[in-house]
């Protein structure tokens, strides 16, 4: 099939590369001409596992191409399916900014009006948009043979290529069978469960999915805080809770809360949607409040443990909002770093991928190329992003580097008892904190795997 994808961000580029890998002819359009120039050389301005290789492979096979807006008319006219995958950032009131989506819809409309003998096409909205947006796009396009569908994505940053190729489900919202047939043919190679529903319900599915995941995160963080104040252990609570078949264990890891470009934005959008329709979204408001308070709780915990933060050297391990990405959008680290700098801490930062982006935001901190370098001479190591390499530290080496062997773990990647045996003072979330130091034999050489 011939496919046009408008937008080359996380969603657009992953979708374009994966669809090209199915054997389709895909052209990806973006208004940023410099970005397009780099993409033609398989240079991507964000990190996504396996994406560079996929883009390079399909560029070489001539199944994937890139163009600026100058090529939009031709791409729209020649394509059977046109994907809209542009950004919908939050406005100050929490609503989604639809200016890019509606602008693209107008451009598609202009291109189609100039066509003679228009054949059936589908315009699929991949962007996360409020309920009713597909109707607005359909009205702008205004062509009987052009079917507007809502086709929300469920891609996790850092695992987006895998998620596209191995979906739990594919949701297609449309007003008729013709659009469903076109989209069904496109996704046939995946042999995945396809759900055909109305457009408005499809738009809400994405928000509801993210809101439910955010609910689980905020819920377990609140339980973790209760554990910490009562002497219970969040790991044991999650084990007892997660084996309930009605609940399961996904998204029940206590920590410092969620970030990124999806969950916070979508919670804000649902709160705004509720207010606009006279529906008080009490749960959504609580989710957002708990998530922010968890960051504040963690900063207060660091200050309480160190007693005096001013002048203290603190290593920050991890800045990205999650592993396998360099995305800093609404990352918990941003608030934590800012608050510690305000308090006069001397920060030494290391993230395997996001150092360069963090340096633009916090140039006053020092940046290092390894976790060990960052930890050297510090009073504490604060873990914010759960990169796997942090789980593999050599305790002997670690202890020799630090002024005081102390870890404050915002992601609970270590077992407190193992740290206690290693002679490292440890504070996690929702677990017994401040284990006493025990001497570690000089000949001992141990790595922790959790």
C-alpha cells in the first residue's frame, strides 16, 4: 500500500518505519526541513531502541522516504492511507493544543480538492486527541470518499518499535465498514486483535488507558508512603496484591511517580474535558496531586537524610523519565534536581543517554560519563531513573569512591538487605530505611542483581 505519515516524532517515525518494513511504500512528511535532511541520512534526534536500524534498512530498500511540506500535496494524492501524527501538547488550562492537527487537516483538504477522480482513502489520526476531534477533521476535509478514522497508538517510549510490531490490540474508530476494511488490510500482517468501534469511543480509549495506568502508579505510591510510616514493606504488599488475578502486578512499582509526554498530559486533558462537560473528575485530580506530591516527598526525604543539603556533593543517577529513552518531558528528575540546586547542593549527574539534554537545562551541575565517576567523592547517590546498569554496580568499588556510602533509591532497584550486608546505608520507597552499616570483608567482591 502507499502510505503518507505526517509528523516525524516518536509516533510518526516509528509508525512510518514499521509500516515500511511490512513492504508498504511510505513517505514521512515534516515541516522541519533540517530534521528531514537528517532523516534522509537515518539520523534521528531522539533515542528509541531499534529505530535507527529500522529506518536505515527501509531507506536502503527504498520503501521509506522523507519530505518537507513541499511534498505533502503529492504524497496525499498518491496515498491510500494518510496518517496524522503531529504533536498535541498541553495548553496552560490542560486542554490539548489541536492547532497542528487542524492545520494538517486543512492542508489535506486542499490537496484532495485539486484531485480529479478521487478514489477512496482513509485519513487516520494517530495523535492523542480529545473526544470529537475526528469529527472536526472530517468536517474540514469534507470529502465523501475520504474516511476519517481514529487509530490511537499505544507505544511505550523505549519499546515503541516492539510495541508496534507486537500490539495487544489495534483500535480503529470509524463511522462505516469501508474505512475498517482499509485499515484492516493495512494491519493484516500483524495478525493482531482489531477492535472496530465509533470514533469518539476510540479517542477516549487512549485517554482511559493512560489514566488507568497513572491511577495504578499513584495508588501504589500512596500505599508505599503508608508502608514507610507504619513499618510495612511495599515489596511484600505488592507481592500479596499482585497475585490477585483481578489486579495483576503491572504498574505496581513504588517510586517517585510518572513523567513523560503521555500520562501527565492525558490526565490534564481528562480533567479539562470533564470541566468543559460539567463532570467533576475527582479521581483524575487526585492522581495528578499524588504524582506531584511524590516528587516533593522524595526531595524532603533527601533533605531529611542528609540534614544539611547546602554544600553537599550528591550524585544523580538517571535523568530521563524512564529507561531506554532520552526524553526529559515532565521527568521527575527535573523537579528533584531543581529543588536540590535551590537548596545549595553540588550535583554530579549521570544518565546513559540524556546527559546532553539535561546539561541544557541545568548547566550549573557537573556531568559525567559513568555512574562511578559521578559517585566519586559524594555524600550520597540518588537514583531517579532505573537504568539496568545501576543494578550491576560493584559494591567494593562503589564504597571506595564515596565519602559516605549512602544510596537514596527513588525506584527501589535494590534489595535493602543486600545493601545492608554490603555495608552501604540505604533508603528506598516504602521499605525499611536507613539500614545500619556493617563491615564488608576486603576480599569480598559482590554484585547485586534484583
